[in-house]
C-alpha cells in the first residue's frame, strides 16, 4: 500500500437492485425456471421505479442470472458456472443518460439555433438522408444519430457542451446501453426518431430557438419512453 486510501466507485442504483433480486433468488424465493413477479409488483416490493427495476433486470440478464422474454416475463436461469455475488458496473444508467441529455441538449440547441450556418444545415440534411437509408436497409443508424446531435452541439459555439454531448453518445456502447438497444430498438422506433429529427431540423432552418428547444425536448422525451419505459 502507498498510504493512499483506495477510492471506491459508488455503486449505481441498477447494481443495487440487481443484487437485491439476486439475493431473493439465492434465498430460494424465486426458483430456477420460475417467472419473476410482474415489473409493477416487483418495483413496488423493492421500492424503486419501473425504469430503475428494468435496468437491474437487464444487468442480471447480462451476467446470466435471468432471461427476459419479451411479452412473456423474466425467468430465473440456472446458477452460472462462476456465480456473481455483486453486480459489476456495466456502464451508466440509461435513465440517467437520457436525463443528462435532456438537460444539456435542451440548452445547447437554443445557442445553436441563432448561430447555425448554411453548411451545417446542409450537413444535417445529408445526415438525415443517410439515417433514412440505414433504417430502410434494416440497420440501426447509430453513427448518423450521433453525428446529427453532435453537429448541433458544435454549432452552439461552446466546445465544452459539444464534448459532453459527444461523450454521452459514446456511452451508448457500454454493455448496459447495448443490451437496451437489443431489447427495445427496432425499425419502428428508429422511424419515429427520424421523424422527430426532421422536426428539429425544420426549427433550426427557420432559426427559431424556442421551437428548436421544444422539438428537441419532445424528441428526447419520446426517446426516453421508447428506450427505458417501453
């Protein structure tokens, strides 16, 4: 030891929830092969919100403790060969990521709306065209989505905001966020997102800061509901 205390990373809420559910499984309350109680009931029992519970369940699925069957429920799997006692960090909470994006991007777009230039608007249009092509081809347009939002942030004139927003998008590659994409993103959800991006671009084209902010908030709220409250 060098005399310096080791800094412990604070445990995220989804880790704590996953550990609580794992303890119930290990105590025998939920048997292998059985279905866990419905989300609403389990959330009330644990005293957490349903989005936070869902994050805990996703964490348990990643480590092989449960299987989430869409439209059926969550089922307890046999104990892994190397069972976990504490859920490891799998990235930031998707719920908190969306909250952070709403706070930052709602402000950033107001700054961008009065400054955005013709070249940036043309690039945004090309980005949405590429996004549409990806969706029609059955692919998830993650790169185009990131580019759209980062271009707007860069047009704010604030490099710190632009960097923070880019970092939030890069967090989508964490195990937690990646598993959410597998579960809750499809061609329909991306089609809705594209329509919302079109509304944002239209507001920027007329340089209306309040309209741009409103359309951005609407998009992020809809994205949050599709992604973490589906």
